[in-house]
C-alpha cells in the first residue's frame, strides 16, 4: 500500500517534472521487479560434498544406476541412494552454486556451475572431487527468466550472477 | 538426456554397461554408462560428446576422456531454447518456437535438419521409434500458447508432421517407455497413456493430488520417478493402468 502510494506519488512527480530524472530525489521510481543474486568467484568455485539435507526448490532429475540426483535450483545436487525405490535414502548434497543442469558419464558428473562447466568425480558422492573446470564457457546471466519485468541491471564487477530474487527496486534501468 | 526412451535408446546405452543388461531394441550408439535425465534437461550425453543448451547456443564438449572435457563447436540455435533430447544419431531440441531436429551423424558438429514450428509455448520433447511426443503449455515464461500433447510423425526427418493433438491442462515433462507414455500435468497431476498405437495415445490413468514437473521411467524395474513441487515420488508401473506409489521424499519450497 505504502509502495503503491509512493509509486503514485513518484509517477505524479515524474509527470510534473516532465520525465525521469533518476537523480531527482522526488522523482524516484519504485517498482517491484527482480535483482541479481551475486556470488564472488571464490564462493562460486566452492564445489564440495556436504551432509544430506532436506530437498528444496527441486529442479531437474537424473538417474544413474542406483542413484537419483535431484537438482536444487542454483544450489547443487541432492544425491539419493535408490537401490530400493520403496525406501530411497538421501545420502549427500553436492554444493554447486549456480547449478541447474547435470549429466553423467561413468563416474564423471558434468554440471553447470554458474558460467563454468565442472567435471566431478562422483565415485564417492559424499566426497566428490573437481576433475576439471572450464571457466566462463556459458553466458553470464544478464537478465531474469521472466519477461515484461523491471530488473536491476547486472554489474559484472560485483561477481557472478547465480540467480534472481524478487525485490522492490528504486529507479530500475533495465527491463525486458 | 532424457528420458525415457529409455527403453530404446538410453537404456541400452546407458545402463547396459554398468548396472544391468537390459535392452532389447536399443538403438543409440553410445558406449559406456551414461545416466538418464528428465525431459526438461538441457545437458545430454551422446557417445563421447556432452551437449549443452543455453539461451541461444548448442555447445559440444568432447568427453572421450571423461575427466577432461574439451569444448568444441558452438552452434547458434535461436532463442527460447528449453530442452534437449538425444535419440539415435539425432538431437531433438524443444524451444519456445517449436521442435528442432539436428543430425548428429558427425557428433562434433550437429547440423540442422528441420524445424517443426507451432504456437509459442514451452515444449519438452521425447522420442521413440518413428514418433516424437511434445508437450506445449501456456504460462508466463512460455508466453501465450496452448496446452497440448502433440504426436509428431518423424519418419521423414526433413518434414515432421503432427498426427495428433490432445488437449491437456498444463503439461510439463514427459517420458516414454515402450507402450507407456507418462505426462506431467503440473499442478493437475500425472497422466498415463497407452501408446501401443503411437499415433493414437489412449489415456489409461490420471493421478490427481500430486504436483508434477518431470518424469523418468526406469524400464529396469518399471519404476517411474516423478518430481514436482512437493516431492520426489516413485511409482511401480508394472501394471501401467494401475500405478502403485512406492515412496515419496518430501520437497520443501
């Protein structure tokens, strides 16, 4: 409510002032939209096995032998031991920031890790090893998946974009 | 990745090596022990190559040495790319503007064979034999469009022809294993079709009360993996008219 009022006030001000001067304190445009979630390079590259945790925000699934891998959007991969489909066991979480997709050949799991591709040795899912990293092979996320929305423009100096969150934006300059 | 097709292709491929020795009529040619992705996947393995899709490119990585992927070709495939399904020596790409078929005879350098265009919507695709099954759905990310299950005759890969269009509620991922086709209906549940006649899917079961996003039929053991907003479900589909819930792992959100 407050926001709407402020928005109306801002719009009103804009009309009075005759357009958008983002520098004008009275002319701030406040609207709902998306802002990038940044991660530093160092944090992005922390790909490591961790204790199993509750499944959340599930994305894609992948089956390999007795294992099922369940992506948690932008966070990593839950490893499920599915030897008995009537009693699957959650055995590990592989933390892979910015991960959405995976594929496996033999003992090697390929995953997107933000803009990087990583190859992981998953012989022991509770202790994966990074075999190779190909940096910046995928495009940086420059805009959210949604269309018809405002968003804060990406500032690459702040790190790698690994996702988008809903936010109240002040003077957003990007839109798609 | 994908899917199902397990039966044929992947299973063979995939599994053959390692874990079991299934597969009767497998046709895909890749050796080794690849896994099976869902129909929504954008990563796929075919033989010694990893294929990835991003918003507008298909990328190829040479993984003949699995621990040392080497980037290769980057092919522009247009915008709104959604899903990737390798089948035999072809790559099927679901995009917001239709289904693209790439010839993968030279696996390092796929080339476009044809484009089956339809209304703008999101559409994962799976393939079995001479037919592709495509779901189309509407929604914010998918722009306008319809909610349909399309059966596409791909005997002439240069000229895919839709032979059946079945109205759906809000379909997402799908998977096919022999005569069984499983379709996620989003918040509306899970539908099972008999595709013994591939041109004429007949609905045999409709499970409501589960939110579904994608499926993987594991033909070995006849276990259907189903993900959705609330859980990872597994069903026994040895009787495909009467799926039996085996387990559910809850998913928080």
